[in-house]
C-alpha cells in the first residue's frame, strides 16, 4: 500500500525565479522549507522554530537546486538549520542533479544538529557554496558540517565558510564521510564520494570540541585550508584520512589533550 511520511511544511519543486521573504515558520513535522530542482531562488528574512523533540526538523533544505541566496534567516530546530543536498544513493546518482552556486549570509543559527551542512545526500554533487557572516550559538551540534556515506557517491567541492562566530557550540567542524552508518548499510558506490577544495576563513569562538575530520581510506578529504581561525575548546581536532590540509591558519586553545590528533593525514 501507499507509504505516508510526515509532510514537509513548504516545498518549491521545479521552480524558477522564486522569492520567499518575511515568513515565520514553526513546528514543521519534518523538513520545513524544501527547495528542490529549482533555480534563481532568494530566501530573505525567514524565522524558523521547531521544538527540540521533532525528528528531522531541518530548517531549510536546498536540494539539487542552483543559484540560491539565503540571507537574514534566524533558525532554531532539531536537525540541520540549513542543509545542502543533491539526492541519495542509486536514485541520486540516476537523477544526477547537483546543488550549485549557493550563498548563505547574514544569518543566525541557534540550536540544531548542524549550522550550514553539506549532505548527507550528496549523490548529484554539491559545488560552489559560500556561507558568510553567520553566528552559530545555543549548543548547535556542528556549525560547519560535511556528511555523506560511501554508498552515496558524488563530489562536494569549492565550499567556503567565512566570518563565522561560534558561541558555545558542541563542535566547530564535522567532516564525516561515514556518517550514521546504521543497518541496513547500502553497498559503496562504484565511485566513492569525494570532498575537496574547502576554505574555512575567519571562524572564531568557543565550542566543546574542535571536532572531527573523517575521510575514507579510499577517498581522503582533499585540499582544506584554514585561514585566520581561532577556536577555544575543551577538546581538540581529531583527523583521519585527509590530504593537503593547511592548518597554518587554525589556532586552537584546548583544556584537555592535544589540540590536533592525526591519523593518515598529509
């Protein structure tokens, strides 16, 4: 029989030249504002609130869409505040529509599982995404977040985070290419997902843990550059399976343990 899931609050699908402005949205049952297969979209002045017991209550999901600009949004939810997606596993590889040319700016992310996240649905690829001038606070789990799974494939590239303020978040950075590997686990894609060409600039503040960078042995995270970042945390940065990571612009002050722990990182 038919399978009924929880409804998204608003979905724009196959739309061009959209402007979404001055709305207060609350208590979405699952994703709140979903932009799918669309282009030339402006989201400006949106306020989103969801109680912290609603599963998958993402704020804004930009999914296989291009030329999207999000500004002046204020989000407090129980999953990623904003996330960029491009399809999942075999179906995402079949449709093969990237998310690209996206800007998120002048906004505030409060509690949520991510601030501005890439993934975890990456199969169509995600590229040319800039997040700038954003405050992340209220115990946000992972303000700067990349997540995918070996089954998903896709290339996530040319991603910039700049001028980000952290105020008591759980981690600063989460790169996890084996995110939430819960059974049944789909087999790896013929070409593993790739995360490359990331700039993290002027990201400063306080967090419990600096976070993790976890690439795949068969697809290390490639070419990440930190510039003018200054993080104060209880615990440091745990890195595994990465290449060409420039940490010269990352200053870390930790209370416990080593600031940076590396395994198979060059």
